[in-house]
C-alpha cells in the first residue's frame, strides 16, 4: 500500500463512527499534515472539505490537487472583469480560461446527493470511507481522499 493510500486509510479509521457534526480538530490537523482531504455532508445542503483543503461545495463538484475547481462561469466572469480593466489586447483572460480547462481535465468528479439515507458521496478516484453517526443511527458516509492520488495536471508544452 502506498504512503498516500495508507494516510487516507488511517484518517478514515480515526473518523469511523464520529458523531454528527463534529470532526475532531486533531484528526483534521493530521489530515492536513498528511495531504489528505476529508469530505462530508453538513446539514442537508452542502459538503464540507477539511484537512489538506478547507472549503464548501454545493451539489456535484470537481476536485484538483490545488483544491476545488471553481465553475467555468466564475472563471469567465473573472476573465471578463480583468479584460475590462486591462484592455482587449491583454491575453491574460484567455490564459485564465485555458488554465481552467487544464484543471478541469486534471480534476476528479465528486458526486454528492442528500436523500432519505443522508449524504451519499461518490467518486472514481481512490478513496476511503467513514461512517458519521447521529446518536446510534447512521447519518451518512464521508470520504477521505489523498491529494497525491488525484489526477496530475499536465502542462501544455510551448
């Protein structure tokens, strides 16, 4: 088992059976140090990422080795705003969109759905799972992903 797989497995074991909504701070810190991301549903409307990345996501989302991939709309808005300030001849807005596309190609889809059985998270990248409990009942399952096991961004050659 690789070091990354071992780290995510260890973090998932430490979290298994945790009480909703409390993820112990010492486990979050250990995950951060080991390059591991903890993903779990919060309430009924968003997913929390902690450890190597701290963020929130709504619905399905994409994860890169740098964190959440913002939507194309947000990237286009930033590029348009940048272009309006720096002029039409500036190529940096195009570079922003091209960088987003490269990140998209090197990202992992995280499927998230909240239903009668709580949060259901899924992905095709290597991961470990842990149970989140609400009293004695299963609240939902969380995911643990090692950043090192996410797809690698390949740079365009010039």
